[in-house]
């Protein structure tokens, strides 16, 4: 019996560029996730190195806030990695289905996510692809997944210097210039994802204009109040030295009063409704005491 045969009841649950993910069960009946390297990449040394790198990074961690590794095998015809199965939808799916989070929801979820990223960095691990599709919203909180392009501090990059690694919509400007192993890249992805969670919009758009929008500070934060807009804009400053940190951003958002949390349009509508109700109340009182 080969090593893989202990896993049973496989069911496809997701697919990426390099791999396909299945749910399955171990001999004790525990649900797990199994990631297989696509057959057409098995003989691709760079892609296989990424796959092995992901397993080695997960094996080194065993922390909360990620899907911890349970098993792996790279010597068989179909290389695989087995991790804990995390029940839940991705942040991307949640926002598409239910709309953006309110500020209190976002602060709670992203405070937990920031703690996970901090632990990763304490262990000299950089994820390099933090985005809504790589965050599962489970009952116990956000879980960061897909370490396929993550890196150890000081490890040799799997791509050539100057190449772009990551998802453009959530990629820091310094990463476009080849610096894709800095902690700042993860924190940029964190802040860009926070913007998406609060607005349901990709902050700098898509396509070839992304970097130009970043440099011009052309950020879409429609739906948010001026206070929230200012805080999030500071978190996504093009220059690292001018950029607010994640904890500073979360604390500033938490301290906002209600009038600075909602959009200007919503605030105007709110004030109109308040004035309208006051007028109606005044008219009622007038007629009552006539």
C-alpha cells in the first residue's frame, strides 16, 4: 500500500495555476485538504521547487491562523501536500455574497489577521500573496492559506531579480521593482485587502494602470467617510517610509467616531432624514396643541 492510499473520499474544492485542492478524510475520519501538483508541472523544476518550499515552510510553523501541514510526499508520481481542512468561504467570496464589512467587523477580523502575519514575520516567513482569495473566514477567525510563493528570510528567490511575484491588484509598489521579500509587501497586501473588505472594490483597479494609480495615490475608497479614507490612504502610501503600519491603521480606524466612518453621501442622507423627522415632529406638536 502506498503512502497516499490512506486518504479517501476525495472531492475537488479548488484549483490554482499550479495545483488542485481536494477535500478528503484520514483513517480516523478527520477531514483534510490535499493539494496536488498539476501533472503538467511535475517535471518543471521551478514549479516543483515552489511546491516543496510551501511544504517546508508550513512544516516549520505549526501556528494558529494558517492551515497547518499534516503530511506530504514529493517522491511519488503525483506529489501532494496534506493540511488541515478549514471550513468556510474565502474573504473574496464573503464580500461578493454579502457586501462589504462594517468597520467593527473588519477591525475584529483584520486584527486577528495582523497577529498571524506578525507571527509569520517573527519566524522570518513572508507570504508575498496576501489577498481576499487567500483568506478563509472560518468560525474561529481568518485563516491565511496558499504559501506557494512564500519565502524564508535570506532564501534564494524562485524567480529572477526584477520579476513580479504576487497578485498585481494587491502587490506593493516596491515589489514591482523586484523587492518582493520585504515584510512591507505583506503589510501592503494586508492594507489593500482591508480596503477591499470595507468597500468591495479593488483599491487601485485592475490591469496596466495599477502601478500608475498607486504612484498617483488614485485609490477607490468610495463608500467610506473622510476619516476612514485618510487613514487607509496613509496605509497605502507609495513610499515605505511614509506608510502607516497595520497596527497604527487598525487603532486609528477603531478610534473614529460614527460620522467619520460612513461616506459623505450616506452622511448627507442621514442628516436629511434627521431634519425631516424633526420637522415632522414639530408639525405634529403644532397640531396637537392647536
